[in-house]
C-alpha cells in the first residue's frame, strides 16, 4: 500500500499508547488537520493492519506491530 502524506503523518504520530483521534491530530506537524480527516486515515491504516483499535474502549487507537515495520521502511 502506498500511503498518502496524511496517512504517513498519522502513522508517525501513533505510539504504543492508546490515543484518541484528537490527541493524534494534535501531534501532527500540520496544525490545520481536522480530527475527521485523522479518523479516515486511521480507518485506512486499520484496514492495512498498521494501526490497532481498542476492542474495549471505542475511539482509542495505537500503533500495531506491523505499523512499526512500515514506519521504518519509508
């Protein structure tokens, strides 16, 4: 999968800790990024197995193990 610039930014903002889309958006270099755009990027990253959604608490996301590999490849 070829990542868009926003997807790359969201992937680099993800950590091993659970975060909300708002927290992720705050960590992005472009301050004008809307949390709704972050949600869409997260959905794409989830589909590719690069991000992980919390199965217990809705709306929390973190970096998946596969995402750490992808982040170091590019």
